[in-house]
C-alpha cells in the first residue's frame, strides 16, 4: 500500500524522500474518529482504514503525492465528511476534524516545487545547446578561427618552421559516411525514442509521468516502445523494397528475417538474465526484444511472401492499401482473434471480458485476475518465468504475476508494426511529397480517433481502455496514429525543408540497437548510475540525465568513427 509509516511525520524535521508529504490530523470532537482513505488512481477500490484518532487528540500520516487522495472520517459508523486533495511533495498539511462541518485540508508548511529540478535541467540543457550551436556556427563561418585551429597555418613558418619537410600528399582521416540515400527523419525519430527509453528505464528522475502507467491510460514512458515497433515496420519496408529491386532472392530474405528474429529473441533472454537472476527457474522468458523478434518475424515473412517486385507507374488514390490486401486481411484476422479471446474466453474464477489489474480493483471482486485472459494465458504457459514486479502491484496490492510483453498482446503489437509497414509502403508508392504527408496525417488522425472511440475518450470504464500493459487494441491504434503524425512532421521539417539537422537525436538513431542492449546491461554500473546521497527528484534527475547523456556521447563517438551496429 502507498500509505506509509507515520513515525517519520512525528519527527520535528522529517527526512523526506521523493513523493512524500505529511498530513496532521487534529480531532476536535469529543469522540473517537476513524479516518478512511484511498487514492483516486485506484479504480473502484475499497477505502482503507488509515488511522484512528482519540477524542481531542492528534496524529500524522505519511502519504504519497503521485495521486489525489480521497478521505473521509467516521464517527460511530456514520460517514461525516469527504474531501479529495492532490498534495504536493514535502509539504505539510493539516486537517481539523469537527462535528458539524466538512473542513478542507490546508497547507501548514509549504516546500519548494518538486518540478524545479526539471525547470533547472531544461534551462541548463537549453543554454548548453545554444552555446554549442553558437560555437559551431562561429567555427564554420570564421576562416581566421579555423586557420588558428588547423595544422596547416603560416604561424609555423613565422616561428622558424621549414617547408622543406612538408609532404606532397597530406593524409586525411577517412570521411564519415553521410548516408545520402537514408531518410534522416526516421533516424531522428528512432533516436528520440531510444533517448527517452534510456532516460525512462534509468528512472526518469522518479517522476510519475516518466514512469509507466499503473494500468489504464498513458504517460510519456508508454510512448516510445510502440513508436519503436512502428518505426521497425517502416524501416523494414524501405529495406525490403530496395532488396526486391536488386532482385535479391526471396529465400535469402526469409533466411535473413529468421536470423534477425532469432538474434533479437536471444538478446532479450540474455538481458533478462542480467536482471537479478537467482536461479534458472526465475528467468523471465517474455521481454521487449522478444516481442520485437516475434513481430519482426511475422510481419517480415508476410511482406516477403506477398510484396511484388517492380514499380507501378500509374497508381490510384488508395493503391498503397489495395496492393496489400492479403497482408491486411491476415493482420485484421489476428486482431479479430485477439478481440474474441479477450472478451469471450471464460477465465476460471474471473469470468469473461475482465481487463483490470485485479487486487483491489472493483472492490476486490477479481482479486487474482490481473490482466484477465491475457494474464491467465501467460501464467499457464510461462509459470514462474514472467515479470514479477508489474506497475500495478503496489497500488492494487496484487501479487499475481503479469507480464506486459505477454502472448496475447503480441497480436496487437503486430498491428502496430504493420501500421509502420503501411507508412513505408506509402513512402515507396507515391513520389509527391504532399501525397506522402497528407496520407500519413490522414492515417494518423483516423487511427487515433478510432482508438479514442474504443476507449470512449476516458481513462477507465471504456469499451477497450487505453492500456500499455495489455497492449490493448485502442492503445495500438492511438499510438500508431500518433507515430504517423510525428513522422510526417519530422519528414517535412528534416528531409524536405531541412530546417533542422536532427541533432542530437540523429546519432543515437543510427546505433539504436547497441544503445538499447548496452544501457540494459550496464544500467546499474558507474558512470551510468550510482546510489544518490539523497532520495530526491533532483538527485535522481541529475543521475538519470547524466546516464542518458553518456549514451548519447557514445552514439556520437561511434558515428564520428563511422561505426554502425546492425543485425
């Protein structure tokens, strides 16, 4: 439970950590009062007894500031008052209980804003980026300055240097491959995703919006994984079309897809073995790279089998969709299977169609049903070889294993990848920039609206809630739609108008795989991470930004050395 020991709040100077605040409760009633509460994020959860205060007595409780807290107090089994308050980190609050009024919660001792470290980091990064850009512009546009820095200057002759030993041929370092035929915006988009993913996986400064959603809804942390998968489909389509034009045998393409899928799955299991593995029985089988590998295999084989060689000169308005009707039929069939299993399968002890986190959800009616049929299938197949610390575990007080990269969610993940394939097919089919971007934006708006309609544009109680843990259909549609729009924007800005070179995101985008594997393997080692001296947002934010910056520096180093890792 997120309600903590009251002893800290009874100290004169509490040693707060992040997301903590104290609430002092003063009972001004000549009767014993029971205080009951629950966080609003906990969907339809029963209220829990927090403390009991004797007549004219006072006490304190330590609360979490991530979610609004709903409170009421009870006198002789009668509910007297109900208040809701989103408290601020490290503040001290008071609540004076009276017999006939419903008193509000008030601030007793304010504190500095928990978001000051974010503002400070933004200002520092902005100033650093501006200074770097200014220095670079001065260097590029000042011949005098460049002559002072380069080796070939006249100063050496003025100091007595001789030109007799000057070689006729000056050796130069190999030039960096500029990849002129690459679509730079794709690398920029991918680089943005990997940078955010590293920052989030390192802790995101312990801010709630840089953590995965507890259950329904999305945060910043929930965006990058589906966008990565969407980009994988986009990149694969561009690569496949190029190989088909060069008459590469399809058998060779199938072998390549199988090899890459196997390596991705193997790397995923290796990374899982680095996560505090005690015995082989506790090794987690599902994972991020495993989902990449499986979806890449399914979509890759599907495209290799059905994609035709050559180009069509006269294309219709929806040629990029019609030409792929067998692939879309297969993908839609997977979505129908996913939906039917989700809502029609009868899970023992849970019934049909449950999509919640179990535990305290809905008053505990589905206590051992975390994830509904998706969780049930994974527990039957994987057993102990699953993720054991799901995001909903603490708030909903459930100990049932649930893996966010499970089997059923992989079906809708294939849909996400195939939306990326469709974006790539649109890119290959139409030559006009306007035709590409308009179709991408149209795809984005339509899929986002359909996904929003499925969740009824609300966090909970919709037909198919927006849920990253389940990789629900609405989640796949909304995040894919967002990816279409982001890619269209970057394509125009970076590749067409060339108003931005994509730095620094471009560099990590060229070596995303090595950065992902590397940051997972070395996430708990110096200089990427350490144990901070104080558990505050500021300390964790600095450490997580530093770790992310080190990986960006590594990506820049690899790019400058013309080193690129790919499967």
